[in-house]
C-alpha cells in the first residue's frame, strides 16, 4: 500500500478481535492458525450490517438500556456480553468486516429493526411492520464511526482498526424484485 501504514501496528504480542460476518470468523481462525492471539465471537448474519454491529456495541457498552438493546440482551445474554467486553478490552486491533447493506426498518418509526431470525414472532414483526432497504454510504460511515468510538470507550483506549468487506455474495433480498 505504498508505505502505508507508516509504521507497522502488528507485532508478536498483538491481540486481534474480529467482528462481523462469517468472513470475520474465518479470518479469526486463520489468524489463530498462524499463532496469533485473536478473539472472535460467532454471531449470526443478522448482525452483519453496520446498524446491527452499532447496536451490538451499544449493548456491550451500556447493557440493556432501551428497547433495541433489551432485545439484543434477550438474544445474546449476559455471558456473551461479558465475553465481548473482555475481548474489546484486551484487543489491540479491531477487524470489522462489513457485510450486507440491506436492513429491515420499522415502517412507522424508521428505526433499525434488530430481530432474532429464528423466532416466529420476529418473522411476523418483519412481515407486518418492517420494510427492507439498502442503507446509504452516509449511514454506514456514521455507524462505523460510532462502532469505533464505542469500542474505544469500552477498551478505555483506541484500537487499530482494519475494515474488511466480506467476499461472500448476498444470497437474496426482499428489497428488489
């Protein structure tokens, strides 16, 4: 990358955390196979948008403080939150894999809709109350900035951040006909 970064930020003691899609999980396995210390918490593809990751980090940072974070808390529980807290606090490099851009939003409020895809209630909510749309570049940039700020507040210091894009093609969407 033509001299970037100016100084390497990966050394023998660097601890990584991957967050995002199944690609992030695969990257964590590859890093571990190379003898690197890495934290990775397998989370479903429903959390593979910048909106979902922003909400996830809000929950990790503050707990179940509102309706959306209470849903995340019900889905993932306190043990996962504690693991994510410890992983962010002990990591030097945060690898954030950007995945799908289409997300569900409440038709009436316009708010991002985080749901547990495995439940019948979630499917009914998505069908009856939500619309899917592709998020904008501006929305994703704002979400990435908030994810990074949240990770920094959790760790009490900044991480080196590496953004990756999942190479896995989108299998389907209800947004386009």
